[in-house]
């Protein structure tokens, strides 16, 4: 028996779907459906910045990235789509704020070295390599606590670092836990 209070997101019009997303910001399925519809609109849809804003509320931004990649492949010349796609810019996370590489250099402080454990310098090798599948390893806060209790501080810090990247809304919390371990 199906609960009559459940909403069929595909039956909602665009205005109703936008209302659901604004009322329930963490309703990921509604956001994904809204992004799918905006991709179908093509040039009449959103700019890439709006998709990036929507991706902040999702557990995996890869879902939105894949939608945009399909849109770009459909619009691109078939000869160009054979070339592998490389990221156009690198994004730095500092205290929960997002910066492009150019913006980050403009606001960087000497105290920012505390975040150097999250990412090292980009080498030519890593820039040309295909990105690995995201989130293939098992990382939870509970596992980090177990490692910490057993004395494996480096393993716990590594898991907290991965969790801060996976859940940017809690990055300050995880950074504080890493600092506490040190």
C-alpha cells in the first residue's frame, strides 16, 4: 500500500518543484529532479553557478556534475567529446568557505598552513591523471573514533579529513576534531 502523502516529484510542475526545494532544502531527490529539469531546458536553464549552488546540498556533487557533463556532451561537437574532460579550476576549502585558486591567493593568510594536511601541491602527474571514483572507501565518524581510541591518531585524522571534504557543511567541526587530536 502506497502512502497517499508521498509526493511524486516527476508529476510536479517546475514552480511546485521549486517550492518543495525552498521549503525542504535538504530534500536531495527534489534537488536532483530540479537540476534534471534545468538541464533539459538547455540554454534557457540555469548557469553553471546555480548548479554548483544546488550541489552544495547533496551528499555527492557527482550527481550534478554527471548531469552537466551529459548536457555538455549533447551540445558539443562529436569530435570534441572523445577528449577526456579535465577540471577547469581548482577549488580550495578554507574554514567552510569556497575559493577559486585566484581568489584564495588573494585572501591567503600565514595561519592557513593548518589546512595543508588536507591537500598537497598539485603535480603535473596528478593533474593529467583521470579522477578516481569518489567515495569508494568506508569512512565514518564512528570509525575515526575507534581508531583514535586504539591510538591510531594518523588514521583518525585521515578519516576526519575525508569526512570534511565529503560533508562541507561540517568541515569546521571536523577541522576542530583534527586540531584537538594534534
